[in-house]
């Protein structure tokens, strides 16, 4: 969150003017019966904040209003419990411990056809399974993210091999931004055309030579179409961040990604230059030959 010279606030790639923040205050005062979620939805409608598929940016607005509440710019009502009555059924439990799965150790060319399935939120079993795999076996765990995202499960005849996710791009990244060559105004207009490979997990019982680079190539080949079907536009560039202390990024190099530099180690929540995050290598994959040129065009 950044306060600009004109008094507006830049957050989640959008400028909120003092008048718009006043509008949020009025919405809260005039609708005391609404909870935080419904207030955020109403704010999206009033401020015309929609994604490229013309759907309200509901989750992003919830986070914006929470940040404004924490900064004492607005006063949200107390959070309400998700369930007024106890849930009718217990939370779905899925066992993803390694001893429940048969080891897979064939080379990627011996696995047979790979099946790539989008994991949708309305498929509760698949979504809980994906979340549990990630929470249990990925070093970063599972993190619910706001904004645009796509989750995948990659399988072969022997079972699940890997999990993959795309999400909205980082707001700022010096190495990436220098590679693209855009200025702050161009980045603000075109950042939605950059998509972040936010999670990539090959399950611990899978030891398949060249599988990681194969999956990266398959994901790059289909993300433009899948993203457009869900959000109404096709991305131009992929990015990812690889922790130097844990990985070398060999699979990204083998899949023709380009290392363009490294992060400063600040992390997205470090606004006081305290170095809260580890340094990561920045890898880029253009989805079109003229991707960087197109990202710098005003008409994008």
C-alpha cells in the first residue's frame, strides 16, 4: 500500500482516490446489516472494479478493505462466523501420506500419456485434495491467494504425478521489469498479461527423469487458452521465482525459460527494507515472440 502525492492510495495494482475511500465509508455506514464480504462485493459494483471477464474483483476488494481497516482509513464491522449453525457434515479429510501411494520411478517417456486436469473450486473433493497435497508436501505449503489463478493436477496411468499453479504476477520485480523494458505506467496497464507460476510440486514418491521440464513445456503450451477461457484474455509472459537455497532451476532452463536476475530478498510484505524473504532467481518464459514489445504498447 502506497500513498501518492495526490492523496490517492496504490494497492493491488489500482489507485483508490480519497473520494473512493469516502464512498467505502458511506457504504459501511449505510449498510450496517451487511458483512465484510457483501460490503466488498457492493464496493466492487460501486467502483466498477471488474476483471477482464467482467466479474467483480471480490477477493481483491476484501483484502483492500481489510488493509484500509488496519490503516484506520475505514472501519469495517466485526467479522462474522462463516457458519451460524454447526456444519451438517465434518470437514473432508484426505490422506496424502507417501505410504498411501505406489512409487513411480519410470523415465518420462515410459509413463505413457500425461493427463492435465484443471482443479476447480466447485469440485470440492479435487480442490481439497490439491490443497492437502500442497500443504503437506510443498516447502511453502498451501496459501489461499487473491486474484486470478489456475490450479492443475498432472496424472499418468499409475496415478498423480505433480501439481501446478498459475497466479497473478508480482506487482514489482526489478529483474523482470528491466527484462521487459516497461515503465511504471506501462506496467500498471499491462501487468495482468504476466502470469506467475506460483506453485510446482512433483510428489515425493515420483522419481521420473525429465518429468519436471516436460510438465513445464506442457503448461506453457496450454496456459494461454485456459486463462482466456476463464478470464477473457490470453497472457503474454510467464514468470517464476526459484529459491537459491533450495533449487538450481535446472528444469526451467531445460524447458527454455530464461534466468533474468534475482530478487532483493525483501518479499511482497516487506515495506521497511528489512529483508524478510530469501533471495530468489527470477525466471521468464515469453509465450509469444514479441511478448515484451506487446507489453510495452499503450493499447494493451
